[in-house]
C-alpha cells in the first residue's frame, strides 16, 4: 500500500464533484470531516450514552462523547508523532506530502469511532446480538440469508458506524455524511464481513454496506483478501492502528481514573499501577511532584497525563518500527502489543485490574442488566411492529418512529435494520423513557 493513495480526500457519495485541485481555503477536507462530525446530531447524542459507569450523579465520569473527544486528542498527537518519524523515509516523494494530513484524518476518525454504538455501553451490542442468537429473534433465522443472519448475531458497533456515516437514510442526501474515503476507512477496525467474525463477534461492515466498503477499499488500494467462498476481507488501512491505539489508551487509563473518583479503586492502588509505567528515575520525579499536591484526584490526574504521553511516544515508535509490515498488510496484533516490556506489562496489569474490579463492579453490572432488559423489550416490540404493520398497536408504534428509518421497505432484513438503526441511535435516557411508556409506567403530562 502507498501513502499517496491511502490519503484521499474524495468524498463518498460526492465523487462526481471531486477535484484533484480543490479551491483554496483555511480548512482541508479532512478538517471539514472533523467539523461536520462535531456539529452532527449522532455525535451530540453520545453525551447521553454510557461509556462504562452509570451516567453522572454527584461525580462526573466519562460518557461516549467525552471519551471520543479525548481519543481524538490522543489520536491526533499520536498520528503527528508518527508522521514526524516516518516522513524522512519519503523525502521528495508524493508520500511525504500525503503524511501531512494523517493527524487530521485520525482525529476525525476518533470522533466517529463510537457513533454506531447502541445505548448502555458495550452491553448494548451484546443485548442486540443475543436477542437473535438466544432470544425471540432466533425464530427469524429461516427467513434470512446466512450472511444477513451473521450480521445480526454478531451485531457490531464498528460496522454500524460505517453504516451510519454512509447509508442514505430516507430524506437524507446520497452518501450519508459524505465523509472522505480515508476517514471512513480509518474507522473500520475489522475490515471483513460478518461471516468471518468467528467467536470474537468482530467485523467491519454489514451485508448492506459490503459494496460501499469495497468501493472505498479499492480506491485507496487496500490489499484484498477475498477467499474462494467469496467472503470479503481486506488488510487494515494503516491509520486504523493509530485510531485503535488511541482508543485503547484512553479507555484503559481513563476508566481507572473514573474508578478512582468513584472510590472503586484506592489512591494507592492507582498510584502503583500508573507508576509501573516509568523507570526508577521518572518514578522518583513523579513522587516529588505529587508531594507538592494534596488533592488525591489531582495526583492521579498528573500521573494519568504522564502515562498517556508515554504510551503515545511508545506507540509511535512501534508504528515506525513496523511500518513495512503494516503497509504490506501482514502485521498482526495491536500497537500496544509492540511497546517495550515495561510499558506492556504495566498496561496488562491495568487491564487485569479493570476486569476484576471495574467491569465486574455492581454499578457496571446493574447497568448491563437494565440495558439488556430495555433493549430486548424494544426489539421485540419494534420488530413485531415492522413485521405486522397492519395491526393497530403496530400502526401506533411505527407512527412514533423517525421518518428517516425505512420501516415499510420491502424485505425482512431491511426492516430489521431500520429497527436496529433506530434502537442503536437512542440515548440511554431515550431508551429508558420509551421502555417506560410502552410498559405503561409513564404517561405524557396532561
């Protein structure tokens, strides 16, 4: 793969208007991607979607929006470090100029990476997939193709983000958000179809968006790995590694900081975790600085900033060291797997503690249980309504769905997708409110 081809400002759905010599201006097309996302409704809705912990009461914790903003900040820094490191290899070639843009592309992709996630955190994805694999939706399998069924039982927020950004919903313009090809490719962490998802439940595009991704991938020169059975797979766009690393750094480090604020983890526990990233000299300096700070939350914030800065540096070095394998499409694993042993071991300890003390905490599990019940109930009602629109209850329920979702389109799979588009776009509060109304637990004020 070549950077000069991988970095492409052609807009999906607006190919006829693309010019190799765009008009001047202060904003690049990739900066326009970023701005377009910031002002979009799906991005604003992230402020009311669970990241890990219940949405704030007396203590503020991260939601999907604040998480995405932080990932964009880290991703931009990481991409710029990588550009600085590898540009000398391409001196006086088209690739050198192309690399100037990767910070802007990665920042936009980081903003968009969670747009397709349903309410109630990652448990929302699981609730949707298990509705079809274990719940009432299992009865629909015989009415769908194997590829369509795989899309449903492996429902993935990453694939849903690509759909959200590219699908022409009813009343909307062709090309969806009309984002640049490079930005769209940079959010697809798993560039293969759901039939290759296996037990990990990870894939990059639904059956309905397969040709969309093929068009993007072929334009950018991504390496195609389609097998003899026609199952589509590509090598990752190199910028995916950067978006993924920024996401991994932020959620791991910030989840621990949130857990400290909620008193799930003690100050001493978190200090030991974060100090483990540094050598002895740096640890002594950190302890000296913390000795001048009396607020425990500020002490942890100081260490957190140092950890993120260090991981950005190490991941940039890992990308530069493995660029050849990345460009050949042969690299397996993540950038954080390739950082030096001390940082890798410290990150592993953070991950182990997160699973044992954070993700299994009662607050987190209770959100997952409630979210599962709410999403399952909504899917049952809405899918029954789109299958039987002639019924009075169905007519009333469908009249309340936004018109952009094509619930009366021919075919069962598109109808189910319209329901999933609606449910996955809901905020936690909206989903809970609709659940209560449909159960007769709340009524509009008279």
